[in-house]
C-alpha cells in the first residue's frame, strides 16, 4: 500500500523483492531497518537488514547496522560476526557509517 504522498509504506517495502538495480528500494529498506533499530524492534530490524544483504551482498554498510542490533540485544558474538563482514578492499574497516545511525533514520 502506498501512503497518500506516493511513497511506499514500511509494509509495502518489506513485502516486495528488492532488485539489484533499484537503489531507491535499497535506501528505503535501509531507513526502515534503522527505524526498527532505533525504536527497539530488533528482530524486525534484523529481518530488514537480512533482506538487504540478500539482495546486495556487496553492501558492507548494512553489516554495521546488523552489528548495532546485536550489540543492543547484548549478543556480542553476533555483533563481532557481523563486523567481520565489514572490510574494504584493503581489509580495513570503515567506521564512518556506524557513527551516524540515528542521523540516517
């Protein structure tokens, strides 16, 4: 269902497959996941982020958000496992994306 302004609702975004050429859907899903994270709906946030990882496996930024979810759930081994996925071509971690979670909602 779309809301009146022509934007897709959270329900619509989660009910659709994300195609690799649809970056608008990627950004929209990322925001939905971050809203879930910030509001304490950790399992729902993980579902959204898992959908992003499935459609965009090269998108390392999402692993920061997954790590943040696990950290807030006090599952530190899960957080570490997610962070192990976040490396650039040189094997270094770019932490810039993790520090602005609330600003990206």
